[in-house]
C-alpha cells in the first residue's frame, strides 16, 4: 500500500518562499500569502488546495507557482502635480485607477484569458504620498478560484533623494475570466494538457 504524506508549512516571514529541496522534494509551498495553499503530495502526482479542497491531478504546484512568479507585476511611476489632490498628495482616485490597471495586468498575465474586475476589496491608504515621490506598484495573484483570481496590489512610496520604500496603499482585487459572451469561464490553468493526461 502506498502511503501519501502531506505536510503544510506556514511562514510568518513575508517574502520567504519554502523550497522542497530542503525536505527531500517531499513538499513544495506556494509563496506565503497565497491563500489557495496548494501543496503537492509526496508521490508528486497532483496538487491539492487546502483552501477550496480541490485536487488537480496531473498538475504540479510548480505550474501554479511559476505562473504566480511570471505574472507578478511591478510598475514604477512619478507623482506629478496633475496626479495630486488639494493638499498635494497622490489623489485616491488616481491611486485606485493605477491599482486596477496593475491588478488587471497580473490577472491577464496569470490566466492569459479575457478578464474583468468583479470586486475591489477594502483599499487601505496608510500614509500620504507627496507630489514628486517615486511610487512602485506591485501586484501578484494570492488566490485562484474556478473562474476568479484574487490579486493583492500595493503601492510603495519612495523619496526621490533619500530612497527607501514604505508601504502606502494596499488592496485586494478580484478578476473573473470571461468568455466571448462575457460570462464567467473556467480558468485554463486548471486544464491539463494532452501530454499531462497521457
Ligand atoms: C464579472 C461577472 C462576469 C461575474 O458574473 P456572475 O454571474 O456574477 O459570476 P458568478 O456568480 O458565476 O461568479 C463567478 C466568480 O466570481 C466570483 N465573484 C462574483 N462576485 C464576486 C464578488 N463581489 N467578490 C468576489 N468574487 C466574486 C465568484 O466567487 C466566482 O468565483 P469562482 O468561479 O472562482 O468560484 C459579472 O458580474 C459582470 O459582468 N460584472 C461587471 C464587470 C465589469 O464591468 N467590471 C468593470 C470593468 S473591467
């Protein structure tokens, strides 16, 4: 009888990615923060999501992890006077437009399908961003559903001369893959290729 061992590791250190190589290749974890905690079973025949409890026979966690890495998007901008409000800090509406665009790019790169925004969850404006700041927007997929993807988009502010980065704005945005009829359609990332099926 074949025994399958599943180990889940949670990291408390942001930005740290676990590697299966330190555990004899038995497990691999997606980046911490990816709520859809896909972990591969020890026989390497499939991935299983502890969040939505879906199994992906024929898929390795690497397929998802690689897509997450390749779709992570960074956009750097300068805050011009026309981007600001009456107190000469970045206008919230402008920030949200930039974030929606980055989230859209992330979801499109991840899925390579037509996507639309279905939800923008709670936007936190933590610190003001003065005119003349450099800002970096960073977006990545943190959860994968059947037809939807949740992205986390953050804006970091950077003083032009002092450098350094500080998290200024953060939001989670959900995008849905749609077909020709603009109705939800399953993400193609869930489909196995003919080579994988054989
Ligand atoms: C996006 C749209 C196609 C979804 O259609 P729908 O019939 O409501 O979708 P469903 O109820 O079948 O849900 C589809 C997916 O979206 C998710 N979803 C739907 N509403 C959501 C919400 N408010 N927040 C988060 N996720 C949501 C569902 O959980 C589901 O995810 P899953 O398949 O991964 O489990 C439709 O609502 C729409 O066209 N909205 C307008 C989009 C738009 O104009 N965006 C702005 C311009 S891009």
